[in-house]
């Protein structure tokens, strides 16, 4: 394992990638696909990166299905 792979920045990026994968899997289980779901590369360009998960664009139908899924889980 190289030094860059052990850096705090690399850990943050791996964490964002894992969160993205977890969300993709959860959405797939609900029958929802966000085609642009990915780690936002622009958020990695700063001196102290703060990785963000880009949810991307979707059709109105997918947005409504996502809203329904969230409503079902909300208290």
C-alpha cells in the first residue's frame, strides 16, 4: 500500500465511494436508478478535499418514486 493510499484524503474518497455504492444498492432495492450517481470529482479538487456524492439528474418519474420511497421511511 503506497503512502497516498493511506492518506486521510484517500480515506475520505474511499468513504464517499462506499457511501455512493451503498446508496446505489439501496435505491436498486427500491427499483430506483439514478444514472448520474457518482462521487463529485470537482469536490476532490480542493487543497483539503471534502468529497461529495453527486446524485445527478433523473426523470420526473424517478424523482417521484424517490420521493415516495423517502416518505414511506419518514416518521
